[in-house]
């Protein structure tokens, strides 16, 4: 059995255990998870709000002295985007281009009026990466291929692999001027939620961020996707273990 297959098998076993607690009211845990996920996803992109500050901005509507307005908007927007993917997951519907653009528009709401919710029409480069995203005139074809891949594989690929693929492929195409990473992680978690998994969090500390970027870089450059798939599987397992530990404390 490959390392990835072993991780997927472990995740399946943990999910089966979690599903035995079908009558558990997880709303308070979900809310705390969504704050933490918002904090870490924004931290990866350079947002300097602490976890506590993120919570105060979202739940208390407070303004944090010395922190830019854009960082407050990033926290509020991302949290509402997480609420949206939870709602979308409850319908278990197919994921379409309109859904992707809606998520992106929410991520950049009030931050970039020109490009929120629309594909870029200019070339971009990724700081610190050897990967050069496709030119804007290639985006239509590549994004069509992205959704065709999803439609063809949504019923056959393991959900964790599907989630990782949609994440990686979106970042590699880099269809937006800004917000690609946050949107890709939201799409990943939408797929996971649709299949009963809890939200998987990629942490924003330096070590975790570097491991994440290194695994993505291997995919971007057309090398090996196994490290990235494995990283996402590990984050899903971590999320499942945290949920189960909470439930076992309640018993």
C-alpha cells in the first residue's frame, strides 16, 4: 500500500467513527473552526491579525488599532465565504463556474472592485515561485478544462484527492489577480464538506506555510502530486482526530 493510500484509508476509518455521532450538535465547534480557518488562511497570505483579533473583528465588529482596514475586510469576507460553502455543501450540488466566481467575489468584496468575481485579463507572476501562470488569453480554455475535470471525476476520485486536485489546479492556473489561494482552499473545503469531512486547515505558521508552498510548487512544475495529496490527507486526518477527541471528552 502506498503512503497516500494508507493516509486515505486512515481518513476513511476516522470519518466512519465520526459519522456514528450523527446526533451531535456541532454548531459551536463549527463556528470556532471557521474562525481558526479564516485566521490561518488569511495568515498564509500575509494578514497580521491574531486569532483573537480575528475573532473580535468577526464576532464583535471591533476595529483593531494599528491594523489596516483591508485586513479587517479579509477576515469578515473569508468568514462569510466559509458560511457560504457550508450552505452550498448542505445541498450537495455540482460545483459550477458561477459558484467559483461567487466565492471569489466574496473573498475580495470591498477590496478589489475591478477584479472581484472575475478572471484576470492581465499576466501575473507568483512571488517566490518558479511557476509562471498561463497568459490571460489561455484562461478560458484552461478553466473550461478545470470544470470538465471536476465533472468527470467527482463521482470516481476519492473525495480527499478530488479536493486536493481542485485546490492545486486552481492555484496552478491562477485565474484571478488576487485571492487565488484563499479561493482554492475554500473550493477544497467545499468538496470535503460535501462528503462529510470537517474543514481541513492548512496552518499559517512559517514551517507549515513553507511545506504547503513546496508541495504546491512540485505540482505547479508538473512534477509529483503525491506530496501535495498527502499533505491535504494529513490535514483532513488532523481535523477528524480533533473532532473525535472533542466527542470523546463529552462521553
